[in-house]
């Protein structure tokens, strides 16, 4: 049975009880069901990210540039399609559109698992699949982000966005640990069943990721949105390039958004991703097992969860510029700490702080993007966020992987932190409009 639900009708409160402000947005059943299903799917995605990174290192004998090439392939797809994806998301039925993109992502994960378990997997295949996955996400992410303001009212939007950041980044608390455990379990089970091949554990994680999409597909199929809300959030059809240009002009004319986005982009481009540095540090600096590597990923994810809960508890905080700049400084200091760490527990602490800072930057940026543009342009504007997160970060990983080969992981991470730290100080001292947000 399907339910017709709207964004403006939260579940009735229990008499005599006041719900935690941290989870206010979960009062809206549409949002709550989608949020839970996306967490399950994101856990599956993280198991694939960890397994894929280790698979590439196995196939290339611990080559950091090989990981960078995979990241570059995904980044290229976002640069080609992210803005187009945002424009189409604004003009499409977002529920049906997401049903299509989520189904494609499930098929790509299934294909990677089949290629791996059959023993024919090669690095060039992973590169192509990374490009295809990035292409699908270029259309999926703007539609998903622009769906959130339909499911919750504006006064609870920052809370919803903070909780939304838990979906992918916060799932890193559970997913990587499951990946490390799953590699061993799937490897053991495969051998007991008499299956050949040397990458059975990785294949099992890829199949698990494919299955994890089923919950999202079910919720999206059940979801029904009011005609009024859909009409308000859907732009009139027009020329594609003109539509993209209009969104860029809206952002460019805003006094603060260009500086906010440039700071966020600097963090994502110059700050190497955990999927690049953690496998490298795990094998070359800390000498960890796959399970301990999963703990590192989980520490970063736990930090993002803590940061998301903190910002969600603050609600519609008044001084968003101060929150943004404080998060930048925390992120920079945590990255320095990680670079100097030689032991597991200190690396875990650094990654916890890094996750808190990263969530503060990301959640505040997305909230400002959502609230400072017209509703019918949110998909296109949020495609800029997709381009930054999914394009700039993998693109930055490519030169970072080369630097790791030349000067080592710790010096590369220190250089990355220094660049972002200097730019955040420039925003703090030289751009009062950002401080006053």
C-alpha cells in the first residue's frame, strides 16, 4: 500500500514529551523513510569503496598513482555531466528520476562483482566502471539533494541537511569496518564452497553493495509527493545550456556564495580523500591489517556523525559564517595531526576531529546553497555541490597521488593542510561578508 505524504505534516508529537531537536527533521515520515534507506545503501557503498581501493592496490602492487587514475576517471565524469544532471533534475519528476539512477548504480555494482568473482577483473575495467558510476551520480546527487526541501519545511532544512550528511559520510563509521570483516568472511565462505579466484572477499562486498540499493528503490516506489510541492520545485523546460547558465548567474550575483563555494572547493581539491590516503598510510606508515584500516575509515565516519549531530542540535544557527570558518580551522588542525601521527590511536583521534570539521563545512555550505536561491533552481545549484564533492575531490586525488610517490604521504598531507588553512585565514580576515552570514 502506498502512502500520500507531504512535507508540511510531521508525525503528531507524543503528549507530555518533547523530541530531541537533533532529530527534528525525522518527524516527517517521507524524509525519515528515505533517510534510513539511504543510510543502508551508503553503508554498502562504503564497503565497495574500501574493497575497490584494496583491489586496485593488489592488482598494481601498491601503486598510489593507480588509485589516483581511478579517482580521476570518476572526477572526469562529474566535470562532464554534473551541471547537466542538475538542470535535468530541476525539470524531472524527482522520484521517478531517482528510481532510474539508483537502479543503474545497483547494476554497476553487480557488474563489478561479477567481473571480480570471475577472475577477469583488471584495472582498466575498474577505471571504466568508475567513470560510469560517476556519470550516474552526476544525475542522482542533484535530484536527491533538491528532493530534501520538498520533504521538510525551510525552518527544519538545516537540521535535515545535517542529518543528510550522515547518510554517506557518516556511514563510513560502519561501512569500512564491515568491508574489512566482509573481505575475510566472503573469502572464507567462497573457499568452503569451492569457488576459485583470489579476490572473493572483494567480490562479496561488491555484491553486498548491489543488494543495499533495494531498500532505497522500495522507499522511492512507495513515496508520493503532493502536486503543489512538485510544481513549486520543478522548473519550466527550456534550453539546457541556458538553464545551466541561469543557475551560475544566480550564484555569481550572490555576495557570499562564490566565496563559500571557493573555500569548500579548496578543501575538497587540496585535501586528499580518505579513500586515497588511508590505504596508503595503512600499508606504508602504520602497517595495519584490513580490519584496522576499516577502523580508520570508521573513525572519520564517526567524526562526521558527531559533527552532524552537533550541527543538527544547533538548528537554524544564526552565525553560519562563524560556524563555517571555525570548521575550516578545525579541519586543518586535524589534518596536520594525522600527518604527524605514527600510531593507530592518534590517527583515529585526528580522523574523528577531521570528520567533525568536514561536516561543519559541508552542511553549512549546502544549507546556504539551498536557502539563498529560488526553489525551482535548487537542483541546478546543488549540482555545483555535486561537482565539488564528486569532481574536485577525485580530481585533486590525482596530483596528490603523484606527490605521495615523490615526497611521501605525510609531507603531501601537510602541504594540503597548509594550503587550505591559508585560504580559510584569508576568508576569515579578508572577506567580512562570509563572517557575517
